[in-house]
C-alpha cells in the first residue's frame, strides 16, 4: 500500500462539552489527525469515508462527537501533517497554536487556513473493519480556502509534491 500515492488530509474535531445540557458549558479541546485513508464514497447524498485506527485518539473522539472536519493539505503544509501524526500525544492544544484556522459553522471543528479544500461532515455510519473503524460522513459544507498550490502527497513512506 505504500506504493499507492495518496493525498494527505487533516481530520479535526472538537471534544464535546462536558455538560451536554448546558449550552454555555465550555467545549473541550480541538483534536487533529493526519490521514491518507480518506475517500469520496457517494455524490448523492454526498458521503466521504475515513479509516481510523481503533483506539487512536480520533477514533475515541468520533465515537462521541458526530461532527468533524477534513482539510485537504497543500504541499506547503507538510509541517502540519508531521505534527498531527505524532504518536502518544496527550494534548493537541499547542499544536493548533501557530496554525491559521477558522471554526466550521456546522461542525465547530478547526478548518485549516490555506488548505486546498475543507469539508464539514456528520457521521452517518461506522463499520468496524479489523483494527480500524470506517467512519462514513455526510458532507455538510465544502469550501476552497486556497486557490493555488499543489497537493501534499504521500508515497513510499515520504511526503511528496506533484511534478
Ligand atoms: C502520512 C500519514 C497518513 C496516515 N493516515 C492515517 C489514516 O488514514 N488513519 C489512521 O488511523 N491513522 C493514520 N496515520 C497515523 C495517525 O496520524 C497517527 O497514528 C495519529 O495521529 C497518532 O495519534 P494516536 O496516538 O492517537 O494514534 C497516518 C500517519 C501518516 C504520517
């Protein structure tokens, strides 16, 4: 599979508020995860899929947070992919600190500035598949933050640029 060239995305979500009954309760921390196992599934309705390692922080978070975001990373955003792929992280708070992002209106998830495209999704279905969870999401909104720049890709264990 390392020979299958892939685009790189950042999946993001915001931890739900600790008190679901109180609309003013502070929401939790933002979490991000670098992923290549992301694809479009259906046009009507618009569905996408991301495959999450069981027990990863994002897998645990999406089990309780149905709203999430996807930022399709540009070739200049390799550093973002690198930091959100580090294993054993306890908190992502500092990782977002120097990255420009907006908060998705539909999901509350961080949408990365300068990404080639961003999507907001709501989980429709999850499928346990071996040691991963396939999370199928309905696309709630789509934006194109950056008009130029090529995609960040991953091939044979390295980040690459097209061309
Ligand atoms: C290029 C690249 C692609 C990745 N794609 C995925 C993926 O599609 N699904 C996944 O679960 N983890 C993927 N990972 C690994 C996660 O980014 C990494 O395990 C996670 O951020 C670390 O947090 P964790 O300790 O909770 O697993 C990928 C890592 C890299 C470097």
